[in-house]
C-alpha cells in the first residue's frame, strides 16, 4: 500500500541557509500534518492543512512556513536556519474524519 | 488542554516475556488514541488506534491495547516480546472528528529486550 512519502530523507544545511522539505500524502488523504522531533524528544506538532487551508498551528517558528498544494502535497519552508533546527521532521496524512495519521519516514535535517 | 503521560521512560524485558506500556491521557472530550513505534533513526509506525466500540483493540505485530475511560488509560500490551520489539513507543491523543487537528504525544517509553 502507498505510504506517506517525504523528501529528501536527509539534508545538511549551514546556518542561515534555507531548506524545503516535501511531503506527498497517501492517495485520497486530504489532511497533512508536520511534526518536529528533536534528539531524544517526542514529536512536536508544527502545522497542519486540510483541503489546502491551514487548519491548526503549533509551535512553528516564524522563520518557517508551509503550504498544501492542489495535488495535496505539502512543503515546509525553513529560512535562516539555526543549529537548534536540527531534528527529524515528520509529515503525516489522514482523511478528514479525524487525526488518525499515518507518518512518513521523516526528513533528518542537520544544520551545521 | 490535552496531554499524554507515559510514566515509564525505560522498560527492560526479557525476550519471550510479556510487556505492558502505560499511557494516561487528559482530554475534555472523547479522544482518538494511538500507539506508535519508532525504531532508532526511523519514522513512526502506527501500531493501533482506538476511536470507539470495543475497548480492547488489536494492532499489528501482536500488540493490543485496552481503553479504560474510568482510568483515562490506554495501555499497550504484548504477551511475548521478540528482540525486534526493542524500540521507542509513543502514545498519542487527538480530538474526535476534528480534521486537521494535531496529535499530542507522550514522552515515549524506550523498550530494551534482553536475550
């Protein structure tokens, strides 16, 4: 069965650079979530989109932005990267009935 | 505000022994409850979820969980642990029928399996 696809799987950036993470949800899923998991931490919710509209917002820095496109894929744009942004970034998708989300494998971002 | 507590940070269990991971949640309404497993450096895999109905939920890899409303708990169990079950386990809660709303995760329980 198709799963949530995230790209790239690994990304190394320098401080103050920008990064774009992509997420392709499970086919027919209309809701996308982004989570950030720091080393040894539990996943923290960043932002979500339902039918291409932002539906909820968590602890997402102002330096980050995201959107969901007409084909339901989503991109997380991160600017002015800081060392503390190094983390595993998960995308998850679900149908509108609820938050029962299926997660991608994550993108490991390392800021040096 | 919703919250999830996993009281055990680490659990060590012998291979073949039973395993129970505790999860307590705080939520003002009927929650969706989930258990995820994460192997080192890997993504989150959904083990099982509870929305309504039978309070004993069967999941993948031989796991089951029981929802107890009176105790606000959703403990995960496995009768006989395999070495491949060594991983971190996260309990999560989400709002009922609320599209696009977030999951709140517990702090996780790391399971070590002794041979």
